[in-house]
C-alpha cells in the first residue's frame, strides 16, 4: 500500500531533522539571514571607506625640521595672513609626529600661510620670547630668514611637500 504524498514529505523532513539536527525550512532561512548579514557588513565597509576618502578629500602635508633635524610636536597652522601675534591660540592646527611629518585634512578652498610653532612651554599660546616658529616659504638670500609664501588650495587638492625647514625665536 502506498502512503499519501504528505506523509512521505513529513517522513523525509523527519529524516533530515534527525540526520542534520535541523529542518530544510530552517536551513534555508538561516542561509538567507547569513547572506544578508554579509551583504550588510560589506555595504557598511564600503560606506566607511568611501566616507574616509571624502573626509580626507583636500589635504596639505609636509615636514617640519630645524637645521635638518625633524621637529616633533610642532603645531602647524593655516592662517589667512602672514602675521603671528603674541598670545594667539594654537588650538586650530595639527601636530607633527615623531619624524616631523604633518597632515591637515578637510582644508577648505582658499589661500593660506602655513607656520609651524614649537610650543616650548605647552600653554597652547604663541609666546614670542620662548616659542620657536617658522614659515613655509622661500629663504631670503640677504637675511637668511624665510619669507612666507601663500598656498592656494582648491577643493580636491592633495598638496604635499609643504615643508618648513627652519624655526626661529623672536627676541
């Protein structure tokens, strides 16, 4: 005597449950859920990676040195003029790493003067009698001092080699 078709399906389903510890329906649902999780993780990674490129979109980078030696812990600023005033805040810049390298990200379009200041007393203010400073620019052949050179930034630029190679103390 032949069994009804529904009983055969239930029996085969029962065999799968016993041999694999799960049902076909659960197995398919589990696989779909895993695929969705993997796709979601990939989508999040793509958004994060592309977002990091957008954040870093316009950059200025270089090194700060003094007499050929890298200056670590110097503060590199973007200024709209070539004036440093005593007591000005140094909190809106970036700091050089242990080999004197720096990178400023998310720079808005404009023209900037770029000084580096070694905040010797750590008060986050420019003290002209104490703190050493230097500019990105050309060295004057008569005085030996660096003449600040403005840097024009356009959206999407990746300006490298904006190096400051001499720091001074103003008495």
